[in-house]
C-alpha cells in the first residue's frame, strides 16, 4: 500500500515536512499529537530545523511493523496538512 508523500524507511512510514515558520511547524505537531492521542497511536517526531520535521510511525504492539493502523494514521496526517 502506498500513501502520498510517505516512504517506508527502516520498517516505518516516514514523511518529511517543511513549513513557512516555526509557529506553523509547532501548530502542526500539536494537531498531529491530538489526533494521535485520540487514536491511541503514537509517532516519532524529529524537529530537525526551525521549520522542518519528520514524522515516523509503526505499530509497536505488532512487533514494530507497519500495519493498517499506521496507513490510516498517515492518511489522517495527510488530511491535516492538505496532502
């Protein structure tokens, strides 16, 4: 299964994001965190510049593999960011 903008890297779904400024990046992180909490599904967030970040996800309960739950989560992130 493929999801627009996402790659499989080291057994995780990964996507890089770049924003206009650090406030926009922080607001995006908050939206993703709220969505993740509501789903009971956690991701890794690497904020590697003032306006750039990387999200990575896999299902730990399934042996750190990518599951349908991860694909659904990634689709929801795409919806938040507008693809």
